C-alpha cells in the first residue's frame, strides 16, 4: 500500500499541487505511516524529479516554484507528527540566506531556500537588502555552516565580496562556507572574491550546499 502512496506523494510535488500534497501527508499520518519515510521515500522523490527535469531544461521556473511550495506544505503537515514521535529529520547543515544590501530581488533566493529546506537543510532566510553586519551576526548566532548571498545587480555584487572579507577579518572563513548567486555572478567573479560555491539555479545550489557540508 505504501509504495502506491509514495508514488502519489512524489506526483503531487511534480504536479506542484499543494492541496494534494497536504491531503496525502494527512493520509500518511492517519494511517500511522512514519512521517520521515513519507518525506524521504515519497515527497523528496518528487522534488528530485522536478530538479532533474529543470536541470535538463524539461521543466521551468514556475514548476520549480510550485514544487517547492507543495513540498513546504507537505513537510509542515507532517512536522507535528514528527515532533510527537520525537523523530528529527537529519539536518545536513544550517544555511543563512540573504539578498545583499541595496538589492531587493527575492524570487531566486526564496526558491533556493525552499529547495534547501526540502533537501534537509535548516534555512534562515533573512530577506532582501540585508546589511553585511546583520548577515554575519545571524551566521554567528545560529552557528551557520553556509552563508548564501544573492545579488542581481552589478552594483550590489560588491557586497558579496564585503561579506566574505568581513568573515575573513573575524576569523570565520574556515568554518563558514559562502555560496553566491544571481544573474550577474560569473565564475571569474566567484574566483576573484574567493567564494566557495556558485550556482545558476536553485537545484544547482542544493548540489553545491551538499558538497560544502560533505553530504554529496
């Protein structure tokens, strides 16, 4: 019975159907299915499939966004049951995400956040236009493994460099990895500012984050 249910769970994510995902999550709880299994063997399979399709160019940004939202809905439905049973998803690492100061672009960063949490990272999304000092304070407060910095303007990209320099000054560069992203970001820029990883899209970002915490 559960194989069929897992398939439906994966499909609800592929379809980006939050209502179906929530209904299936509730069904899993009602039938006593391990909520962790529902996530790892059901819903995550859907996320992975959409991710692969997106990487190949067979799925597009709106589908990725909807899959991410459906995944979020499913996980939040299962969370109370997980707490009740005292089981925790193994968190791969903690990520502080922010769009840098002076930049108010939200969509790419939010999508990365959704995909990272769907893949097992604990994400602290600080929003847009976040000053360097606040990003670093948050990273220290939550003991972050990774800081993810988004910039979509050539004028605000320099803030990515500023964050890295400041982490360096505070002696945190060995401990905290930095991922950067955004339309104007190039490999040359990444090398120049000595960031640890860069991705053009949310799925790529998950792969990079996994590598950075040694989970790939």
